[in-house]
C-alpha cells in the first residue's frame, strides 16, 4: 500500500502557451512592463529613439538634451564632466545630431562682447516652432530715429466737396467722441485721416450729434486696441445713402412795399411812390392804364 510523502517536492508544471502568456507564443524579444508617467517625464519621438543612422551615444545624448530645462549648459566640457564618455566621443555625437537636424549651434556675441555658442534643440527636425525662447536671444533694440512700423488705417468715404468749414466740424465731432467713451481718444494723425469720412456723413444731411451717436453706439466691451481702425470701419460700412432728391421750391412772389397814392392818398403796393391803379386809369387817355 502506497503512502503519501508530504515532504516530497511537487513536480514543476509545464508552461501553458496561449492567451495566459504575456506575449502569446513568442518566447524571445522584449516584453514591456510600462507604467504611465504623470510627472517628471519627457516625450521622445520614435524617429529619434529608433533612428536608423544615429549612433547609440548620439541618441542617448539627444534624449538627455531634450529632457533638461531651457538654459542648461550642453557644451562639450559640461557634458564630458556629466557622462563617462570623453570629450572626443561627445563632440562626435553632437556633430551627428547637428548633421541630422536635432541640434542647431551658432556662435553669437553677447552685449558684453563675449563670443558664446548658442544651442537650439529640435525634437522634430524640419518643423521649427513658431518662436524660440526669448531668454536665449537678446532683444533687438530700436534706434531712436527708427520708428516702429504702424499698420495703415482702413480707407474712409470722401465727401463730394470738402470745404474747410465742413472738415473743421468733422474734426470737432471726432474730438468729442472721447466724452462718450474714453477709449475713443484719437491722435491728431488719426483724426486727420478720419475727418473726410465724417464730412461725407455730414453732407448727407446728418447732424453732428447723429454722426457721433452712430460711431459710439454698441461698442465692444473688450479693450479697443485700435480705436481709429474701428471708427474707420464704421464710417465706411455704415455710410447712409444720400438724402432723397427734392425739386427746388418755386420762387416766392415779390411783395412790394406799401405806397400812398399821390392823387387819392389811398394805400397801394408798388416798388416806387406814385399813383394807385384807379388814379392812373383816370389820368391816362381813354381811361386805360398804360
């Protein structure tokens, strides 16, 4: 009769291939055991990590450079002190990255006259960002006699006849707009550009008050970056039609002053003193008026 030996070792079970295996039927090659990063990580593109031409040192060095903060020194001396590879191998790796577009290195002179190497790291060669960090490039100073370019204002309507008085009234309308809204404070140059447009409104039988109301009604709540451009747009887009044509009025009949008849002293209207109609009839031959 057989007896059970509790101390006997259990024979090893054979591995069952299939869905329970983390990689199916494959027994060779890497198996990823990844955890999703939520902090302190850098996104590296597969075009760099699996680059077919770069050396392993160049790929690793590019990953390191892309992971550091802007402003970190990445010159050959600093990298050689940070990694076990010597300056010669690191310099060769940097040249690889520069040749494939992952680095751009230029020599620039600082404001103190010192020559430094400026290094720009590109995670996607050929796709430059919209702007590069301003902390690495000194801002260009504008000379006092070199004015900044000013964007041209939109065109405004022109009056059919720009009399000096009409333009003066138009400028007064523009100057008064800031009383309705302080954001509509205009420069003399802007007022000179807009004045013909306001004059075109005034000659269409609109009062200065009506023009001012049309330009200041329903202004946006956000800050007005270019108030003159907004007014120019309104002057052109909301220009009212000409007033309706009305035929000239018939001339008013001339009314002569009252005169006193020299014959009967009766009052009558005439351009000059003399006789009334009846007295002239009596004095004329045949009783007819001349």
